[in-house]
């Protein structure tokens, strides 16, 4: 089994690769190579280029002769994701033609000048926001309304605030839904797709508030 690539940016642009450990382990358990910005328990700050560095590293490892990951990585299926500041990092690199999907967790552009970056999006995007109590809620909704025409997009709001369920066992509800988005977008999983598509989609009833554009 080949592993699609998931490059993750932390909230607060914090260079601690294990800060979202429960959530990221849940994603990895579904058969993804998950690379988080920063060293385990690290300090300092990150930037968007680190997401591209992670992608470059994974692609190189797939062909490096002595790599344990040689031939095991699907270099044609790549997600960039992040929470809060990390979501802004994911936005910044989403114009890279290698990106298959973008995941924005509790984030949105704060400046109108930055929103021009939305016009560069080319791949399906999923927003996973913490409801009206999330400090990023209004920014995310504004971004949603400015997405390029025809871009496949999903927005799910769960009323849990800005820090969500990431620290819960297996990342809680955000782990479950985030993994499903990746399984659909990067693996074509039909059961995962059914959570997002159709009048009776799995997230269309219950605690999530759902909006969709151009999904089929």
C-alpha cells in the first residue's frame, strides 16, 4: 500500500511537531504519511515553506535507494492542512500544482489584501471550523464566499470553538471527519465520500453545520 502525503501546519505557527499528536496519529492510522512542521516538542515558529520542504522530502524519500519509505509513498496524492496560523500556511502553498487537496482548520484570512490568494486555489478544499464561537469563524465564512467559481469545496462547522477536539483521543470528531476527507480526496474511498456528498450525506444531519459547493 502506498501512502499519500499529508503536510501539516500547527496552530500559532508553533514549531512543535507533536502538539497535535492525537489528531495527526489518527490521520496516519488511515494510511497516510503525515509530516508536521517542527521537531517533537520543539519551540520557535514555522513558515509556509516548511510545508513544501516536507513534500519535497517525502518525494525524495520515495526514490532514495536506502530509504525505508522507498516505493511506499504515493507522490501524486498530496494534502496540505493546518489549524489557525497553520491553516494560513496551508493556504499559502495551495497553489503548488502538486497539491491534491487543502484542509483549513479553524482559520481564515484576516486581511482583505491576503484574500487574493484564494483566486490561486486549484484543488478541492475542506474547511473544518469551530462554529460561531471560533475566533476564525467570520474570516472563514468570508473566505468561503470568495472562493473561485467552480472550485469543489466543503465547509463543516462544529460548535466547539477555536481549539476544537484535536487533543481528544484520536483527535475526537475533527480526527474522524478530517480522516474521512483525506480518504475521499486522496484515496477515492466511497464510504468516506458519502459523508460529504448527496442530500443524505453523513454529516448533513447531526451536530455539524454543512455547506457545499461543486461537490459530486
